[in-house]
C-alpha cells in the first residue's frame, strides 16, 4: 500500500556484509513501475539498475501500466544455481527436460505487446500521470490531508477514507492507509470527483486527524514508529 521502492544494490550489499560467502539472487517485482522505469532513468535521473549486475530477474505486470490484455512479463539473465538441477518435466516431443515457465513459449504474446507499446507516446503518458500525482497531493494538502508519493512513482499514499468511499473508488487499504494509483486513465475529473466526495461524506475530518509522521525512515504511522 505504501508504494515501496527498494534499492537492489543496497539489498545485495547488506546480504553480503552479513554473509560474504552467500549466493545472492535478487528478483525485482516491478509490477507497476517496471512499465515506465526506462523513462525514469532516461529522462528523470532515476538510478540505472542493470540486469545481471544489480539484480538477476524482473517481473512486470504489463497490464498495470500499459493496459494490455495479457498479465505479465518475466525476464532473467540466467537460472540461479539453486534451480539448475531441480524442477522441470521431461517432454517427449522436445526431447529434453523443460524448465521454462508455463506458457512462456507462447509466440503470440510478443507481437501483441509490441503493437500495444507502439500505440501511445508513453513518455507523454508518464508525464501526464506525474502531473496528476502533483495535483492530487497539492489538493489534499490544501484540505489538510497528509499524503506522499515516492520519487518517480505514480502511487499516492494517504489516510484511508471511509469504507464506502474505498469501495466506490476501489482503493486498496492496509493499517489505516490507502493508495491511489494515478495511471493515465485517472483523469483530472475523476480526481476532482474523489476530492469532492470526501468533503461531502464526512471522511475529511478523520483523514486530517490520522497520525502520519515523517523521519529518516520515511513516512509512516506515528504510533507504529513510536513502538518500533
């Protein structure tokens, strides 16, 4: 719910400091952000993590950003050592043990995704999404509601409004927080509708009073940080 962004270089460094002889395999679950990560590196100065250097595999939920019909992509440089002699199934018509991921040999996926990626100007789509992020955070601040968004992200985290509001706008919630994912289809009109709704339904008072705090560890729930 907090839209976490992790540093794989730091993760690898910490693991090797704890155990220098460890074999470290880092998989990035780049469900949403993987769709526009290249834009963030190329245009906005995001860290340029390299496959096979900083991480070993990555998965992207392609439908989340690009809006295609097929759910995800998985890319890896090579199989980790721990997987090389395990799993798989002998396929007689292939003549070898198949260790590929189920349905990964579907040759129709690639041209479908190529067509989708070429359908829009994704640099423009990302810029518009980030503008929506800035607008929502600014408008919430004007209403006295604390909210944040990580660098380069399009996920705004805020105190959860009432249950009926969360159902109406399909907001994921956890531990008193909710997030709004500002994909390109989240129009300014929809944002304004949400802002008007929380003012009309009485959600605003509770959202203003929610105990959010910020320190060197980032944003969090004040009571939880005090007890950490």
